[in-house]
């Protein structure tokens, strides 16, 4: 089975590579990455593109096709092929793989025949995911077709046919079936704020239900979750924090973009997806980090070989090295959420970011309510109402966003609550009016 691995070059560059069971690189994937992606995308973005192309290869496997061989012989995609690939891009890879796994060797011949009917029951991906997936597949197919056909005598004629294929593939991006259900968003499905509050109380290092037995691990893990909870930092940004990113005097944490640094021993380097930023935090968190650095981290062998804040404590080859993304997911977050699965089962890393933005909205509401209720005191203390535009600017800074649209997306839970409150007030007002009218 092929897998994606990250090769680390001497200058720190992370190069995602698709390799087989013997460790041999996949020729066409490597050529495409090197020629088209390597100089313009980060390693994580390249890997995401590769996974989308692997989804195309699932289609080839189901349909019994070899597009490279077909392109080489001059046979390009038909409109039926393109529509089939479009529909395939809507499906979750997990559903397709499960379908393929359930097919016994005896029934492989009938896989392509049963696939159109079976896929009606498959899970689907979001429209942005579909759009990106089909865009990446379109670019890959265009690259493969032009590369294998360039040596043909009829290349000029084939070139125009490749153009037609490319345009038809691009046109499918706008043809994703419309959802028939309610408008949904991840932050509306995320656990409510009370769940995160309960989680943070359980993860406190002195709580009796804390799932981590080792005292040093309790302190480190609690601090990692506190940073995510109080700042809205992504998990990757927390894993990438360095000691120098803490300003102990100003009480701030800083996120810096440091892609492909050679001194990070992790092949899959946690990096910042958004703009760098500096965020003020509670004094208690700063003091907790100081205590961890001087009284825990300083005594871990190997931790002094790099500047990263949170390190592996367990003895072994990884002791003292910065915590990897997989270790955080499987050895820190997973045990923490499994302590009370009925309560914390829906908590994920990105949920902390949505929770942070929800609490930010509530704080801004409380600030504005206080200013309106205490105009004279507010004027003396130079406290002003926070306008909607100013709120978006605050949210963009704290989250490192460059788009106002993203700021609005992360405020959906609060918007929904406000809308529900207004509707309830309106309904209660109508009920009172009707009751009054019936009395008279």
C-alpha cells in the first residue's frame, strides 16, 4: 500500500513523497509535485493536494482504469468520464475505501458495475472540499496529459483536445449538487461552551479525574490545552511555540511563521496556517509556562538541544524532542477526551478555536452592554462601544486572518444565538399582544 512520507532536506525543506511498500517514490506524483507544487506551496498544502490525487486513483481502481496508459495512447477523458470523476469527488475517501474493502476477490469484476448504485449511500464531503479536490485533480490530469503527449507527432492536434478536457473538468467545479438539508457549519455542531469548561476543569493537574498519572505530564498537557483555550491557537501553532515566543514581562505569546526550519527534528513540521500575531494572556498562564520551563522541561534529557516549548517526557529515542502532531492527537488529546466519552467525545482540536471565538463574542457583548448602561463612567475610563467593523478587526488580529469572511464564519454560533433570542423576544411580544387583545 502506498503512503505519503516527508523527506527532510539539509536546508530544512520538507518534501512530501508518495512511496510504495519498498520505499520507492511514485514517478508521476513525484514529477507533478516537483514541477508544479514544490516552489509555490507549503509541505502541508502539497500533502493535501496529493491526497486529492490519491482520491482520483481510487476512482481508477474502482473503474479498472489506467489514465496514464490511456493518455499515452492518445485516449483522453470522455464527457462521461469527467462526470463520473466529478461525482466521485463528492464522496468521502473513507466510504469509497470501505466499499472496496467489502468487495471480495470473487466480486472484483463486478465492482465498477455495482459502484454507481452503491455510492448513493456514501458519505459526502463539503462543497469547499469538493471544489479543492476537483481543482487539484484537474491540474494533475492536465499535467499528465501534456507530459505524455508532447513527444507525439500529432501533439498540436492533441494539445487542443487537452485544452477541451481541461475546460470541461474546470466547469464541473460549479456543478456540485445543492444540499437539500439545513444550512450547517462545523462550529454549530461543535460541543457547547459548557463542555469545554468541564473539560478544562478535568484536565487541571490536581483534578481527581485527570487521565494522566505522571505529574509532569499533567502539568505539560494542562498548559497546552490552556494555551489553546485562552488564545484560540491551532494545535499546530501550540506545538510550534518556542521559549522565545513568550514575553514574560509583557504577558504575551507570539505566533511566528517558521516553515522548513532545519533545527526542527519533526519530519511533519507543525506550522502556522495564518498570519503571525502576538496575543496577551493571563498572568497565571505565563507563570505556569515559566514553572514548566524551569522545573520540568529543564530536567528532561535532550530538551536543551532545541528551542521548542513542549517536549516529550517519556524515556526513549524521542525524549526531549518537540511533541509531534501524531503524539498530541493520540497520546494527549485522545486520552483526555476518552476520560468521559459521553461528555467529551465530540471535542476536537479545532473546536477550541471555535470556542475561543464564541467566548470572544460574548465578551464583546458584555463590554458593549456595560458601556451603554454606564455612559458617564465609560467616558471617564475612555471605554467605547465596539462596532461590528471593529469586532471583525479584533477577531482577524487574534486569529491571524487576512479575510473578513473567515471572521464571520467563526462567529456563526453567536450569530445564531442572537437570532434565536430576537425571534423568542418577538414571539413573546406577539403572545402578549394576542393575550391582551383577547382580554379586551
